[in-house]
C-alpha cells in the first residue's frame, strides 16, 4: 500500500512561466550620409535562396538565406510568437518546408505534454509546454459524453483509449485528426494492457492489446495502425501473468516490454526468479524473456529491506534518455529511484536519480503511482503523480532538488509526451 497523502495547501510553487519573446527589433544602423535601413519581411522572394520558396517571402537588408538561417537557430516557441507580428511573418514561419527544416535542426527540443481534459459534452486533449502553458486544444472526437484516457504516445502520435465508447483512437496533433480503430469491448473487471510503437525495421506503427479476464485467462490481439484498413488479428499470449498495476508496455528498440506480477499468487514463479522481463517484438510478433530487468539490482540495492512481493505496485517502466528506465517507488520514505538500462546485452541497470516526492494533492488517497514521462536536455525529470482521485504533473530539478508543478490532471485522463515540432501544429 502507498503512503497516505495530505491535503493541498492554498499556495504551491509553480514552474516559472518566463519565456523571452523573440520579436524582430527595429534596430537601425545609420549609413554614412545615408538613410536609416531596417531588416524587414516583404512580399518578394529570390527563387535561388534558401527560404525563398516559403510562403511569405523575405525582402530587405537581410538576404533571405541569412534570415532563414537566423530563424532556424531559434527555439520553436519564440518563432510561434513571431507569427503574431504580421501576415508575412506568419506565412513564412508557418510554411511546411520551414517547419520541417526547423524540426531537423532541433530534433530533441520540442517537448509538449498531451494532457487529457474531462469536459462535457466532448473531452479534449491539451498540448501543454513544460511551463504549464496550453499550446493547443484538440477535441477527442468522442461520441457523446465520456472519458478518454491518454494511454501512450509514439513520435507524433497519441494513443487514446475510449473508456466509455470502447474505441481506441490514434490522434495526430499536427492536424488534429484521429483514426478510430475497430471497436473492442471489455467487461467489468477485465484488465487491459496496451503497447504502441514502431517496428525496428519497417517503421510501421503497431498496437498490441492484451486482455485478462476475471478468470485470469488472456486474449491478445495486434493491429498495424499504419495499414489502409487496419484490422485486429490474434497474437500469442504473454508467457506469465503481467503486473496489473502497470497497465501498459513500453516500446524500446521495436519491442514492447512489460513487468511480471509480483503478487503472492505468482511470487514463486521461476520466470520472476530469473529477473528477466517479458517482451513482445512488434516486427516478428513473438514473445521472449531475454533482457535482464532491474529487479535483481533493485533488491540487491535494498539490502534485504525489500523482497519480490514488496515490489508489487511499486515499479513503473518508461523510456527515458533513449533507453529503458524503471521508477521504484519507496512509500515508507516518500522517495522514487530512477534506474536506467546502461548495457542492453548484459542487462546492466544503474540508479541515476533519487527524487523526494511531495504528496500534496487535493483530497486524500492511500495508493500512489509515480509515472516518469521524460528527462529534458537540462537533466530535469518530468513525472506524473497519482493519488486518490487527483493527479499532478511535476518537473524535478536535480541541482536544486526541488519539484515544481506543471499542471493538475485527473487520474482518468492520462498524460503523454508529444515530440513533434510545435511549428507543425495547425492553429498554433
């Protein structure tokens, strides 16, 4: 069981929302005996210059190729603010060619959180930056009232699980369009695991769905979401019982990794004792138990204070910093340790973060989940905390050892990470 949580005080530190607005300054240089000249955006273009083929061409003292290069060096958010200057700036910075060039120049800096919002009559998804600012609202396209859970994200795709209409959707935040997959109903008490990601060679997007009924029987299916008419097909069942408190698989190197159940009924399982993790290869669609998981390392680090049963409900997988990661929640000290896979072939894991978790939530609760979401280029850790009926996204600074709030959520909404370029988002 987790640690009881306290009620939320009237004021909490929020992540500072100060972003320097990069606007074109009308700085003029006086030529000797000549008039003042300014760099400006006009309506003419040079077909030979980089950037000249974009909408809203440039003209003035700065050559098009120079302005193009300057803008490519800026982060995405200031460029989005430049769009408010005039129609020419907006046309130039909104051109798909420029957005693609900027995304290639900044492959790891575009981090937005896809946060589910329960609204009536139609739920929506908010794209939120790490300062808590809403960048874009996206309707979920649900039929009638209901909840939509953000289950996972992959590249510029966000997986939505329709809790009430039983429809799984693939959302494209770039265009706000959603693909409805063939409906699959579940019964009350069924447990569902999902794993969504790309295959390692062909790059196809696939979704694995595993359902465990109340009699502990399994039904597994897989679908290639990039097909013209995607259809579910039968897949092999996992080699053992999966951890019900961790409901989704994490895709890494084209395979979906899961955690085995550590509850008493399977604590003596020989598969658990090996310390290996079950994985499903999205390319071959076969299960294996080859990668050494973090459990043996965590138990050794605990020095006898934790056993296999004690890990039940206290581990959460993620993909952070380009590798597999495991969050180990220690409820008795309110600390979460982040372990990273450092050697895939040897199954070596290393503890790189120890975070003191502040459980200040609205309401009360006895069970806590800690979902790591992403590690920024500056080494800050973004994670989603759940307790009771409320949840919150925080960002942890390992230098100051302080966690600041980004946004509050519902435990029924979910949070994912969108890594596409904000410049590609329509309606920004």
